[in-house]
């Protein structure tokens, strides 16, 4: 149990376009989802916390207008990188909380975003 | 106060040896301490986790040792195998205040197990 599916696993987009990343909890209802960003050989940096049906809470320094988060249901959260630029290229990982598994933190497999 | 400090940054161990990774924290509100394993291009996967009411937890070759008074916890990998070569992250989360529900990660340790 406690599987989180993240899609796509990788995406290449042109500078100035927007990209949507989906995070789905497959076998449990995720009351809370987290979005992380990870640069090569670095740790995970929390970007925002989203609760189903309410606005996301962004960490300090994260542009909420650039990284749009929607948590419209208990099984789906989306992260949209708007007007992407090369500096937004990174590995984005979601985590879902809500199952009985390991206090509820289950991670997706990540999305490698490359902006050219 | 939200930081979790992890060491060493990298670790090389021979097959069959013991790998030890250490973490220290400051926030006494933390009450959940997991360890994650991450392979390149993949999301972190939970290895083992501990709550502060116990000093040690063992699952297979993986053991967490927890020292509440010192605010330190460590991961021991017994009989290390080449397949254990990965990046390991400690983390912590708490039940109160701004730390509630959020995992704070250590800096990561790149483990290489030589055959």
C-alpha cells in the first residue's frame, strides 16, 4: 500500500512555456501533499505544502505565482511551473501524506524538468 | 532550529562492512525521524524510521540508534552490499508549531560500497 505516482518522469520544454506535473496517491487519500525541489548532489528543498481544498502554503523564497499548486482532490495534486526559464531546470518530487504507511509520508518517483 | 545536520557527506565502505551515518537536530518538537534511500533519478524511499520513545530500532540489516538527550540519531547498515550504494538522507518532522507535518532533510550522504 501507500503508492504515489508522479507524472511525467521527465519533460523538456522551451523557455517561456508552462509545464504541469501531476502527483497521485493511488491507494490512499492524501490529506496533505508536499512539493520538493532537488538540485544535483543536494538535499530536498521543500517548496510548498498543499492541503486538499485549500490554498497551498509556500516556503520562504518560493514564488507562488511561478509555481502554481492545485490540490483539488484527495488523490491528486498538480504543480505548474509557469513561464519556465533554464534556472527552473531541476528535479521535482512530490510527497503525499494521509495513509497509515510510515506516518503518511510517501514519495513520488520525481520529475526531471529541463528548460531549453 | 529547523536544521538537521548530517555527516559524513560521502562514505566508502567495503562489501560486508558496516556503514554508519549520523544526524543531529536542534528542534525538540521533532518526534519522527526517518531515513530515506535515494537512487539517481528516483524519489526517496523510506528505509526505516523511529520515534523518540525508543532508543533503537532494527529492520533487517538497517538499524537506527537514537539519543534523545544528545539530539542525535544514526543509521547503521550491517553487511553493506554494492546494491546499497546510493544517497541516504535523514529527516525529521514534528507535531507542533511550524514544523508540523513538514519533513526537514539532512544534507545527504553518498554511500559507495566496493565489491
